[in-house]
C-alpha cells in the first residue's frame, strides 16, 4: 500500500492523473497524501471484489494490464 500510494502521489504531482490537484494534496497535520491513499485503497477493494466474484474476469483484467504495460 505504501509503494502504490507513493507512486500514485508522484504521478498525480507530475500531472499524470485526472484530478491531479486532488490526489497530489498533502494532509497538513498527518503530512501524507491522504487522497492518494484513499484512491489506492478503493482500487484494491474493487479489484478484490472482482476477484471474489469471478476468477476469469480477474485474470482477464490482469492479463490486459500486462499487455498494456508491454505496449507502453
């Protein structure tokens, strides 16, 4: 979670995400990117629910991600 949140924050800080100004914001008292953490947690929960619902759907998403990474 820490690594994913840091990558999300860095990508948003550089303007690579939609709503970058929201996800690159640092919480003033906690001194961490809380919005990027919320985004990361929500995506993990969504993919976890897909995995629980259908193994073939989860495998298709993971396979598409690998192919997209190779293309990029």
